[in-house]
């Protein structure tokens, strides 16, 4: 490390405006949002829109309202929807993207053209995509009319308007379900740690698992978040939105995978072939493991996009379609339509926490290794 | 004193803006409802030729999108000079309580509007005798639309009560009409709920509900929810994909037999679809509401801090005038809020509505902002949505009661 | 299914192969995928070019009998002003954030200090946050600055939230510039700014192209800030388009034509400069 030369001071001076802006606009605003989410701003209509509203501290009441309040069933469904949406959206993009990349990697004629076709939706706005797909998925139009082109009967699936849902579960069972799932994951971790001989880790994981599962079995069944059962599940109306989102974003994963495939040295493939690997095992044992880090990056980037998604839903299904709604949309409506600013800020904060779960470990793992030899 | 101040302020603005005035009006009237607004703007321009009128419209969702945009603008400190709001609690419960609107008492007095508008309407738009907005039209919410030729072909008549409607629904289903009733995106379902509830409770109990004298948890209201559920069983399954116009189209093409929609549908049938009243399309009060006129009115108010206050006041004067209302309403498909309008300018439907306006019991609409503040209404949508998916009448009623308490209804 | 084409292409180097079934399957899959991506475009064009009364759900798939180009002029009439707003917004915000990003990237990669990586990671977090989590304070702040409703408030928001990604792209770009180059310049007595001007900036053009394309596309396509921070006169095209489509749109040719207009600038950028676009895409996924 050199001393604080003039140049080094310059470099900090150059960074300063950006650092200050980020500090205010990201961290300052997040803190402010969290504060607002713990007040009652907007609960009293007379104060909500007053020039100098009287705002009181209410602690976690807004969060409690969102998770257990009688009136916030919409939010809870959205939370479930956004999880399902994220899972299927990521699976769709990874699957389609990988498939396309594998095909393009075999050097078909006109590769550039194919690539352009697969990638162009990436350059569009979600609003444009939403407008197009909204038209295509009209009840009785577009996609539903497609079978008639082949002489079939028009389909009647309610793409954006279906009110049916799959895999319904009672919200009251959520603590139980979460505890069980996390407990099982911990058991798996414990078993793996035991196999690799890491005793402390085995013990900690096993103890946590025992604690959680014990809770799930003994206390969990008696926990009731809501007075009455409330069913939430995967709304079929989301399928159309997932398809449109995959249409737009799978080009991105294709580009990532293609860059990854191109980065695998030919010698490696040759070597594997010389070792007698057939194509199937070449992919299984050489290529796919090399692509795994790319899948992880893609999952992170797609995951945070999908948790934040708002414009696509707004443009495709409108703000009032409860079956397709997501928390990001609800935040906008709660704040700027219902004037419940504190509740809106709470939804925003919950979204942030969801995204942070995905992003923070990723960022810290990316930079921890590097910091050592900076 | 206050009036003098207002006047002085008005004068100050006039002198500074007389060279090239500006006026920004904010509404959700676009598309089919655009021409009516255009007519008013044209009239305004004829009267004040130097003023450039900026007609800001935000379409969609019966004004719900516009209201969100309006909110960011008011909060952002750049209110439009005058904006559309449903007359009644929607404006009062949102903006008047927040101290963001100007009292229009002096304007009402100077224009003689305290006599031109019916008493019920004045009560609706005022608090403590102070009016807050100028109503430009009156719409009826409880109308059921049908295609007369199709009804004849199916051999059914227009049901008079909701139990009768359910019977008709069974008959129609047996004749292969899969969805005898058509509904659209979710506000149209709330609209239907309102007609079902008034048809079940009766007008007096409806008024009690909003005066806080009847609780939502009352068995009568719970029964109304249950009826609503049965009525929804007669409806199409792809509702949320349809705008109210697309839903109306289904009545005309015979996919469905009935649609409960406000009387702006008359304008859509007559003007856009070029159908003749009584033969191309027919109407009746929604079942159970025969002698009841569920009204809503569009009105314009004057936000504090409007940039072009004089122009905005001139705009309000025009909206409340006989000439203005008779230019606007025949095109909009509504009737004038004034009682002295020239009926010869109105179409068949308008004349029939104007007759009912004079003879019927008048109550306010919930969905369209007359009886409940926005804080109730915007959250009530979720109650209906949840009810439609769960069909839990008692739960929905309890939720509605909780909302009513929070919104301070009946206080 | 993947096994068949895999086997067939085992010897990709041999010229003039006979027709192989594997290649046929491969092309069939490509065509199928291309259909999935292009069918929406066909419907978009077909609907935009129909006259309002020729549009019906039953004939969605038919190519219009008479092309109705008026849809475009009518759509332009409704959203043309917003397109110009978007253009001004996107160009200004892009240039500002590209400049900031370049300087930041230079400072972070060539003048590393203790904690530079932590600082950078903290900045990067700003790229991933859901903007809903800052929307209310942002709105209040812009209002306090007196920028609410003007395009400058929106520009400010886009520049600030664009800093992480532009910094990231430039930092990775400059990381490939050999440190020896900078050190040699230091020995020659060049300072921070001279090195930037004489060594770094001249070789930054590809980096700028990538960043500008990426930022331009992002800003042009953004919706949430557009919906909350602007008023009627300063609304960008995404918001105007959502109004065109979200309304009581009975005539679908209009939103379709509007969608084409709103998509054209970014689409052109992508088709003309696709290579750099892909680079921006890849840079968007964090590499430490």
C-alpha cells in the first residue's frame, strides 16, 4: 500500500459524489422506508394526504397486519404468487436458454441471425412485452384461436382471467411448513457434514434441525395466524405472465450459456473424447459442471428481476387483477391509490428483504475472496 | 373578508395571466367519453379564446388509474387546476379532510347554484353546508342491460327481483347460455355487488349502512353477500380479462343475456355500437331496485395551490351552467345535475332517466364514490375479490365491517 | 432428445457432410424456437396494420386485407411527445451516468485503496434493490428538491440508480488494462487526471459503447419511476404506452402501433450494435 498521495486523494474525491449519492438514495432511503413502515402514516385518511401529516410510531403493527390481518389476504396471495412466479420463471429461462445455447454451440448456419431472433426481446420494455402479450392472451383471441389455424377448436383457457389455483395450502400452516422444510434441509446439511467429517457443523445443524422439527411437531400445529383457514396456491392466471417473461428474458440466459460454452477450451472436449467419453457423458461430466457457476449467476440476476417484477404485470393484466398481482404492484397501489403509505413502505421493505436473501450472500461471496489481495 | 381576499387573489392572477392564460384540467374521460369533454372544452375556448387548455386524461379502470396519478401530483405539489372526482365522499373523504380543497360557497352563491341543483345532491357534495365541487352530470348505477331480440328468442322476460333473476338464470343455462350474466374486470363486479345489495336490502337499509346504523355483519347484509355469490355463479369465468365495453358486447352478440352496468353503457350502445334504444338494446332497473335511483355524479373541484386559479374558476362556472351541462351530458350519455335542463337535447334513454331522477328514491353509489370515502372503497375491492374466490359470506361481511370502522363510516 | 443431435455433430470439422438426421432435428428445433419468439411480432404487426373495425378476436391471425398505416400516425399523435421526453431523458441520463461510471471504474480499478472492494460491493447492492423499497422517500426527496413532475427529477433518479451498473462495467473493463501501463505513466510523472485523459479515456470507447447502450435501453424501458415522478407533460413513453393499452382500448391497432413505436429505438440500437449489447448483458452479471 502506497501512502496517501495526491493522486490517491483525487481518486477518492472522484468517488465521493457517487458514494454520497448511493449512501443517500440507497441506504438513506431504505432506512427512511423502514422508518415509514413502522408508523401509521395513511391509516387515518385525514392525515394521509395532509400537507403536514401527523405521523405516529406503531412499531411492527403494519407487518403484523400484512401477515395476519384479515384484510390483507391479497398481499399473502401475492407473496405466494411471487415465489411460484420466480421458481417457474427461472426454470423456464434456464431451460430454454440452455437448450438454445447448446443448439447454437453446434454452429448451425446463420448462427448470428438465430441469435438475434432469440435475443431481441431483451431490448424491449416490459411494458411493450406486456402490451403484446396482453393482446395475444385475450380471452377468445390470439393464442386461444391458434388451434383453429390447424383446423381445431379454439381453446377456452382463461390465460389472464382464470381464478383457479393449484397446490393450495392453508396460510395458517405456513409456520409449520416453513419449519418443516428448513428442518429437513438442516438434516440434509447435517448428514453431509457428518460424511465429510466436520463434527461441529454436524452438531450445530442437527441441533437446529431438532429444535425446528420439535417446534413444528409440538407447538407448530397450534399456531394460528388467522382466525379462519385461508387458502393460497399457484394461480393459473400467472402462467401467461410467466410465458411472456420467459419470452423476454430467456435470450439473456442463452447469451450467458453461449459465452460459457465458447469459453470451454476445445482441448478439454478432445481430452474427454480421447478418454472414451461419449457425447452424453461429455456433457454430464465436463460441460455442465463448468456451466454451473453461470447457472448460479443467471439464477441470481433472474431471481431479483422476478421478485421486483411490476411493469409486466401492470401492462399485461392491469393493476386490479388479483389473480396475477405481485407484491411490487401492491406496493404501488397501496401507497398511491389507497394512500396507505406506511403499509406500502412495509411491503417495499418485505420485498427488499426477499431480494437481500438472494443478493447479499452472492455479493459477499464474490468480494470476500478478492478483498484479501486487494 | 375571506371573500375579498379570494377576489384579490383572483384579480392578481388575472392580471398576470391575461396575456396568454393556461388551464390544465385532469380527468379520466378518454376514448368514448372524450367527445363530451371536448364539447365542453370547445365551449370554454369560445368564451376564453386566449386560454390554452391542457386536457390531461389518464384512462383506465373507471378512474382508478387517474386517481393514483392525481395523488402523486397533489402530493408532489403540482396539482392540476381542476380535476375530476366523483361527487360525494370520494372527494370529501380524501381531499377535503386533508385540507387540500377550496371551499366553493361563494361561487355557488354568485352563480345561483344553491337553487339550480337538487337538495339531495347539494347535501352529498357538501360538509357543514360548504360545497366542495361542481357536479356536471348524473349517472345511474343500477341499470340492467339486455338485447330485446335475444330475450324474446330465449323466451324469458326481464327479472324484477334477484330470486327471480336466479330462476331466469337457471332457465337460460338450460337453454345453453353458459353465462347468463356477463361481468368484467373487478370494479364491474363491485358494481354488480352494489346493485345486488341494494336490491336485497332495500334503499332505506342501504342508507342506514352508510350512516353507520346498520352493520355489515347484520344477517341481512350477510344474506346479500350470499345472493351476490349465487348471482356470480351465473356469470362468465373470464371476467377479469374484460373491460366493461367488452362485457357489454357480449350482451349484444348474445353470448350473455344481462349486464348490470351504469348508464354510460347507453352512450356506448347508441353512439359507438349504433344501436337503437328499445330495439337494439334494452334496459331496466337492476332487479329489486325498481323505484330506486342509485346515483353517481362526476364533479370538478378547485385544489388549493392551483396555478391558474381564475381560469379554473371560469371552467367551474362553465361546468355548472345550463349551457355547459346541456352541451356535455347528451354526448356523455348522462343527465344534467341541474333541474332546469333542456330535455329535448337528450336521447330516449336520457329522457327516461331524467323522469326517474325526478320520481324515484335517490341513494348514492358506493363503487362510484358517492357514499364512502376512498379509503374504504379502494380496500373494499379486495374484500369482493376474496369473496368471489372463497364464497365466505360471513367472513366478507366481517371484513367489510372492519374496513368501515377504520374508514370512520357513520362517524 | 439432446443425445441425437449431439452424436450427429460429433465431427463438426468435416466439410460437405451428407444430410444427417441430427442436423435436421437441430434445425427443426431452431425453427420451433424462432416461431416462439417471432409469432408475437407477427401478431403485433398484423394488428397494428389493421383498421379498428377489421380487428376481431376471431380473426386475430389473419394478415390485414388493407394495410392501415394511419395507426402509426395516430399512435404518434398520442405518444410522440412522450417519445421525445424519453429521448431527452435517456440521452441525458445515459451520458451522465456513463461519465460517472467511467471515473468510478477508473478510481476503483487503478487506484485501489483498503476497503475499495467492500465499498464497491456496497455500491453494487444499489443495483439489485427493489425500487419499491425506496419509492416513498425518493418521491418525497424529489418533491423537496422542487423537481417533482419535471423530467430532471427522473433524470436524477436514473443517474443515481445507474451508477452501480456503469461502475461495474467500467471497473471490469479497466481491470483488463495492464497496471504496467498506469505505472509507466506514473513514472513519467503523470498524475490521476493525466493518466485518465491520456491513457485510460482513449481506450475506453468500447466500454462507453457498452455502457451507453445498456443504460439507454434501461432508462428508455423503465416504468416505475416514470409512473411516480412525472406528470402529464413530462411522462416518458413507457407510461404513455401503458395508458394507451390499459384504457378502454377497443381498437387494439393503436396500442400495437404504439408498442412498435416505443420499441423501435431500443430495437434499432440492439440490431445495429447487438455485439456490444450482448457484452453489456454479460457484464450485468457480477464478476468480482
